[in-house]
């Protein structure tokens, strides 16, 4: 199988900070808390797009960051949330965490969305912390940092376009001119033994995958010259480029060749006869080709597009490729495999935190806790108390006790160290 791969960095926007503020009104000496919440940061979202065929775009841009949320303000004003950053990726792409190799998502259906880096929640303003006991709280939260990670993208390349024709027609030479594929090329038949794939990138930013398939011969539909195997590959492609040796090398007749190959396609599977086909009349740099081109054109008529090309000199290849790109748009995508009705999926790690003991210090790690840590203003006593309460609710205290923590033992979270108090 052939794969296209890319690795990109994604980061959700940080949440805006919550504000600490109090109402100031005439005749009201001690106004209530009025600090607004911070806005949430934008998420980085991948959306599956059946119009995209390869991952070439990700070779040029590798960093994707969503905007941060605005900070909360006084007078109860909340910060505005940031927009999500939407990135289109081809249907069929498998997304994994690049560092851990953890599977994140398989884009199987057009329009499917997955959050690959969630934006941070906005911090709450002090207005949210008022209680009967404390009517003037001075605590607010900082914004939650957005998630960030490197993700790897992997796309199983399905050939959009198949090159078919007799051995020696110039299929391998053609793919080597329009893509980075480097197949073996030689002037004897059956040079190509297995299909080669190449990615064609057009100047307007479009790209598609082309397959150089070994030459077919008469009787291929019955298995002659491994015909079955090669025809099976062609079956999966959506557009066919029929390469004809217009020079009539070794006494061949281009019209006869053209007819024979089409007969083989139809005999193998009638669907193949209806597949959009473009004829590439190759080897036009050879003088004899001119005469043959006329009879080929006459035979084909106006129904089928014909391009006179030379795979060796490169003449005529550009219009041929643009025509193919245009045809691909009309034929629709490969059959989608639907496994889920859910369109947006959020992947949550199983473990919430870990506690490890080293040199008498209990080290607490975990994204969720590190997040709360980042959102806490440690110069503010109330905020610290709140943070400790969160640890308790999450079960960190219990885990510490389980691992034998006692009064006075050192606990570490990030660069914060404090004593355990049972
Ligand atoms: N003059 C000329 N020769 C060409 C052209 N394209 C291909 N050839 C030659 O034709 C021969 C066969 O080319 P390939 O590209 O290997 O042909 P193929 O269709 O891949 O052949 P198989 O792999 O056997 O099916 C080589 O010697 C090429 O150099 C062309 O446009 N002009
Ligand atoms: Mg070849």
C-alpha cells in the first residue's frame, strides 16, 4: 500500500482570564463583585473533505494555532470567545498523536469533524465566586491554556487516475514527468511489474493521485499477462488515461491498440467501459506519429477527449492534467465507509492523573491537573484553596494516602511544591 504522510503542530487558543472587579455606584459604598469571565479560546478542528486527495498542503504549512479568548472585564463584561480554526483534510486520513502514537481519529466520511486541540475555557470572573459567606470574593480564574500537540496524518493513497495501455506505450515515462514517481523505464515490454503511484500537484493548488499500471495485452480480461491483477487496480480508479503509442513503434497500429485495450476493459467489467476516459496520444515527437494521429482522431470522434502529447519532451502534458482534474470533479468520490453517526468526536484520555514517588517527593502529573494549576493565581489565597479543593475532588488526596503520603511530605505539581496535610 502507498501512503502520504505529514506531521503538524496544533494548538487551541488559551482562554481569557477572569476579572476581579467590584461595582462602584453612587450611594453604594461596597458594591458587589462584577468581574466578568474570560472568553474561551478557539479549538483546532479537522474536517474531512472529499474534494482533497493528498496531504501535500501540509508540507508547506505545519503549524496551526487558534486565537485566544478575550479577558473578562469589570461591570460584568465577559471576554469574547475566539473562533475555531477549521482545517480541511482528505477523507481517509488517519490522525494519531505524533509523540505517543495514540490513535485519535479516522476520517471516513465527508464532513466529519474532530477536535484535535481544544481551546481553553475562559477563567471565571470574581462575580461567580460570591457566596453567602463571602460576598466580596477577590478570587478569579486565569484562562485555561489551549491544548497543544503534534499530530501525524496518514492517508492511504487511492489512485484517482489509472494509466492504461499496451506495454511500451509510455505510461511510466508519463507518470515520471507529471509526478515525483521514479518508475523504471525501458524500451522493452513489461518493464513495469507492479503499479507505481505518484501525486500530481497542479499550479492552482489541486492535487490528485495517478497510478502507473503495468501494460495490458490482448486476453488480459482472461488473465493473460497477469491481466486480472492489473485490471483490478484499474477498477478502483475514477478516471482513465488511455496511453496510445501514436508512433506505432515496432509495427503496431495505434487504432488497433486503442480498440483492443477498450475491449479488454469492457470484457473484464462493463463498468470500466463507462468510466471517464481521456486518450493520450503519446510519442508525438516521432515524425511518423503525425499521420497516425489523424486516423486515431478519426476513429475516436468527438465524444472522447484526445490530447496529443510527448511524455519524453513534456509537450501537451499540462492541458491533459488539467482536463483530468476537471473530470475528477464530475465523477464523485470513492465509496465512503460509514461507521459512526456521530459527526464531531472529542477524544479524552483515560487516565486523569498520575502520582509517582521519587526521592521522597510525590510528583503529580496529568493534563487536567496541570490545567487547573495553570489557571490558578498562586498569589491569591482563595484561589489556592480552591485549587486544593479540586485536587481533593479529583481523588488526588486519596491516591496520595494510598501511596503512603504523610503529614509534612513534599508534593510537587509543575514547579509548585507544598506540604501534605492530612
Ligand atoms: N520518442 C518517444 N519515446 C517515448 C515516449 N514516451 C515513452 N517513450 C519510450 O518508450 C519506451 C517505453 O516507455 P515506458 O514508459 O517504459 O512504457 P510503459 O508504457 O510504462 O511500458 P510497460 O511498463 O512495459 O507497460 C521507452 O524507451 C521510452 O523512452 C515519447 O513521448 N516519445
Ligand atoms: Mg511502465
